C-alpha cells in the first residue's frame, strides 16, 4: 500500500510543507502492519526508527524489573512514537504494543535528519511536538511523585460506594482521574495497588471495597 | 446478562478504534456507529474507553462495600 500523502500532510511533524516536499518525504517512509497485542518497539533497544500511528492505537509503556507496568500514554492515529530515542540516539525509552491491528509508518533516523535539513519547518514542528510531550510527561511525573493520588482515590471510593441494597454512583476511571486531579493512567495504577494491598477487589464492572479501614488509613497517611 | 460498555451513539465518529482494540469481539460497527455485539461477553478491560477520543464509550465502575 502506498504511503498516504494526506496522512503525512496532516501530521503535526509535517504540517505547513508544500505538496512537493510531502511527496518527497513519502518516499522515505515505510509502512508496517502490526498484529493485535504485538510489541513492535522494545524498551532499551536501539531501533533508530520514528513511528507514526496510521491506523489503530498503541500502548506506550515501561516495565519495571519486577514486571510492573506503567502506561505512559496511548498513541492514536497521527501521533508519533519513539521521538526521543531517534533524536538523541539513545535506546528506546518505552515499549509500544498494538492494542488492535495497527498500521504504523516508520522513518529511519538518517532519513529523518535529511528531511529536517531539507525542510527547516519540520524542525520547528518537531520542537512543538517534543514540547507538548515534555509538558505531558512532567505532569505525569508530578502526579506520580508529589501528589498523594492513592489517598484521593481511596477517598473517592469511600464517598461513592453504595452499600448492599443501595446502588452507589457509577464512575469511570476518567471521572475518578478528574476528581483526583490526575490522569487516567495514574488511576489505573492506584486501583491496582489498592487491589494488591487487599483494600479493594476488582470484579468486572464492580469495585468491591474489601477493607474499609485500610482505605481510611490510606486517606490519613497521604494527607 | 453481563454488563457492557455504555455507548452514546451521538458522540461516535465511527473511527472503529474501539472495535479494533476489543479483546472479546464485544463491539461492532453498524452503519459507522459503534454498537455492542450481544453474542459476545465483555471482560471490562476498559481499553475501548481508553482509545475513544470522543467519549462515545464509557466503562463506569459500580463501587460497592463488600
């Protein structure tokens, strides 16, 4: 399948370029089809390839030595993956896994450097993309390090819990994130920690509060 | 009957990302709008909600004192 010129034109990396420049760039881009669940970028490896999600969605995540996963974000169509490793020449910062069938467009490091040399506008676009990425990651660091998110999540769970006959209000993880002043990724991690500690039990669409006292203690110690 | 994600068809832009990421084949597109596939079961992984940019799909949790 030919690389879609329209896709490249609308990508934040290549916006503002002439049709001729886009056509030239398209020749340096290759397509890769990735099956559902496949990890197409490994943390710590040095691929030297920048990817754009053309269709589907990919999970960007890091894994700790103990096998714990921290999702950094979800890359959707139009978004780029592996920017930092391509520009600093270091290893891939995170892994990428296809959440469904995914098509990505890849550009090799040396080709990307040539594109930037030939099109200074791309450098300005890249700065904007990377600045946005830094802003997002700094807010994620802030949430993970300074804010006592687990205590806030514990508070939300106790506040909105229904007791037996009475149905509690239903909340999405996004809504909990908005209430706790954090991002959804941190809510997912907090719920996992609460479950591991035996305070709650995740049962399909239900969050069962197994140890109310443990949740109360978490609120006290994190405030 | 097992609980399924909540769909707001008005918000759906028919991109199909949710259908792609669903592990259970519990979602389908009908006339470019997402719908639940009643034959299949949902395991409430919430990945459809994660990828949906328009908020057409939500997977709300019920919080219960055990």
